[in-house]
C-alpha cells in the first residue's frame, strides 16, 4: 500500500465524470488500498478516486468513529434518498483544504453498488455517513460540494479559496 497525492481544487480531473468500473482486478484492489491509506493519512472520512487522479467510479469511507465497522469502499455507487428529510452541517473536502461550510444533504440515503470483487452491496445510512455517500458520489460525477452551497456561502467559500495558501499559482 502507498499513499497517492491528493488532487487540489482547480485540477480538471475533479470536474471529470468517472467511468463505471467493469474490471474487478488486482489493479482495482490496489487502488482501493491506496485510497484508504491516503484518506487515513489526510484525516478524511471519505475519498473518491478522481481525488487521486483516477477516473473510476469508486470511493472509500471511514465513519467508524460514529459507528463501529463503518469503513470500506463502494464501486459504482448509486444512491437514492429515503424520505424527504434533509440535514445541514459543516462540510469540507480534502481537495479544498481549510474551507468548511454548512451544506444541505439528505438525512438518510440508500446506496447500492459493488465491492472490489464485483459482488453487489447496499446500505442504508444516515447523518455523516449519508453526507459522505452524497459528497463522494458527487465527486464521481465531477461535482464539488461548493456547487451544493447557498449562493451566499458559495461566495464566501470562493473568497476563502482565492486567499488560500495552497491555491497561489499565478493567474493571468
Ligand atoms: Ni471531497
């Protein structure tokens, strides 16, 4: 296992829709192992493959501080809301360090997909885990959480981004 560099806001791969996984091979297992290690090192609760520059539909998650065993991966995830209830809480992203904003998400979702061997998996999740599923699946569609903010908070976030130390490449 090894960590991989996390792609930062501005990298086109973060705006790219990832492709369905069709080959459940050693390369996929290797990718998942590396993503778990990368997420752990960065202290995140989730990481999508495009955040390490791979446009395959897979994400890893770790909400085990909330519920034991809530750690793993999902390949080709598809979610649907269970009920209409939403939650608003601070959300951040390893690709946008330092920016955290109240973000509205569904409270409870059901996610279905596959594991690394291609077996079907599904889970019903609420709270942080539900937030994670929605955030990470957005990544796989090339969408960042900034897009889910209210216009006011998005303005705030963009101002913070412009001043962020890690985002100081020259701009013309
Ligand atoms: Ni993210």
